[in-house]
C-alpha cells in the first residue's frame, strides 16, 4: 500500500499491513544476523590469532560498536522524521558491505575495531528504522506485540547465527567461513529494502491526525504523559524529556542502558569465562546462543503480554530476574550452571526489551516518535560500551567473576528505579490502575 501517491488511504493495524510488517521482520532478522556472525568468533580470534590477553583491550571492539551504534540511533530517528524511513534503512545497509570483508582480511586488531565502528552505524540506522516503521504500521493498540515480533526476529537471528558461526569456526577455522554469512545477509537485505519496502511515514501522520482530532479530556490523554499530545517539541526538548525529565521515557532509557550493559558484558566476557572450564568451541557457541535464543522466543509472549497487563511491572520484574540470573552465572563453573543462568538472563531480557520500546511508543507523539526512539536507543546502546569498558576494567583488576557481580548490582538498582519512578504508560492498563 503506497501512502501519499493517490492510492488507498493507509489503515493502521497489524492485520491490515501484514505483508509489509512481515517483510520488515525478515529484514530485522538480517540486521541481527550481522551481529551474530561475530559474537562467538571474535573473542577467540583475539586470543588465538592476534595473541591479545588484556580483557579491556579485547573489549574495545564492543565499546567501539556500542558508541557508534548509539550515535547512529540518534541520527536514524532525526533523519527518519525529516526525510522518511526507507532512505535511512537503505543507507544503513550500505555501511554493512565492508564489514565481513574487513573481518576476513584483518591483519591486526585495529581492523576488527574499525569493522565494528561500521557495524555500529549499520545497526543503529537499520534496527532503529525498522522499529519506527513497525510502530508506524500497527498503531497504538498492538505496539507491544509489534515490538515483540521485531526484537524476537533480530535476536533470534543473533542466536542462530552465533550458533552456526561457532559450528563453521570449529569445522573450517575462525576465518573466513563464519563471516561469509555476513556477505550473504547484506546482499539479501539491500535487495529487500531497495525493491520491496515501502515508506511508512504516512501512517505516523495518520495517527497524528487522529490525536489532533481527539478531545483533550479523552481517556488516552488523561492516562499518558502531558507531553503525549504535544507535536511541536524541538530536538533539544525531546532529548531532555527522553533522557531526564519525563519519568517514563527517562526511566526506560536508564533501564535500557543497564539491559545492554549486561549484553555488552556478556558479548566480550562470557566466551572467555566459559573457556575457563575447558569447554569446546561448540559448547561455548551453544551457551552464548542460549541467552539470545530464550530472549528471542520469550519476546513472542512478553510483547503481547505487555499489551494486556501493562508495561511497568513487566519491566521491573525483568530487570530483577536479570540480576538473579547473573548471580547464578557468577557462581557457576560448569556447562549446566552457566546454561541455567544464561536461560534465565534471556527470560529477564525478553520481559524488558520489547516492553521498553512499546512504552516509548506509548508516550512519544507520532510527529517526534522517531526522534524519541532514537534518543532512547542512544542511551540503551551506550550500555554496550559501558558493559565492555567497565566489565573489562573490573575483569582486569579483580577477575572475570567480579565483573559479573558488578552487573548483578547494577541490574538490581535498575529494577528499583523502574519500580519507584516509572508510571504505567499503556492506556488501558493506566485507566485500570
């Protein structure tokens, strides 16, 4: 369905836009696969090929990825609100083209770091844009479900590709076989995004017009932030609201940062921690894949669940569960113990990840939704860098297990912050409260 070209008027809803929504889910799976191709392999490449031993130095590539992705998220939101969603999506995939080639040919670790800078730009532009496009299409009633499907596809692809890349590395070596997946993913994504994806900004305009026509005293306007119906905010105001001032938006940003701090820590640290028990590459790959696999499958339930029971307590409980899961990982020393902790960590993340995005969509006005999502994802993806840098420093100073205990404490604090500061953003749940 084309918007603004004289064709049928757009209709909000998942069923009405099933074809485009499904296509965007598939593209986001390819986005996730670009990360999965390297997660199992790069820590092993650092130690076995490049001879790196300092945890902080090894984690630099995760920090480079996280910082670059965070910055790209901001520009993805700003540019998609100004110029449209599809051009930003395509631009993001252009940055992915050199990544697998650089990973295959890298003569030293600086190439790996630079490749992850480009990967961060790719992830920020493409993932943020697919999130905004899906929120555009489905409208207010199914945001949680939409985000659950979106994030499940992305992180399911991370899990499957991590597992497959570990298998390829064990069978054919650390290079080039695992990174050939990235070349295939990029080519397919450029084809789908360029030929079949259609612009969705018209759907956001439709929702905005409905809000403009709504009475000020409607149930929705009473149940959400006072900024919900304000469509004239500047970029600076949106940054301030999403970072600090607006309780739901700011708390979501802070919880998202801690969530990805755990993911960034796991990305650089878990393969090294698991290798202390003399596990095989395949076993390490399986353990690493278990976390995003449970995360992926759980989101198919938790996103839709947040549409029924609300966002706040699902987020708070998820952060608390992550803290408990990390305790199990910190105390573990075998495959079975780490597998239990990884599965619970994935479950806690599944409760949080799509729900935070849905909460941002609840509060942000359609006219500045892209920018609000972008700012939220700036904070969330800075967690990659925080987890990598702080985790590396703690691991170098006090050991691998101490770095996990650090994440335990930070996750518990985030759960408390959500419990005491965030309000319920889902309109139906807020009315019942």
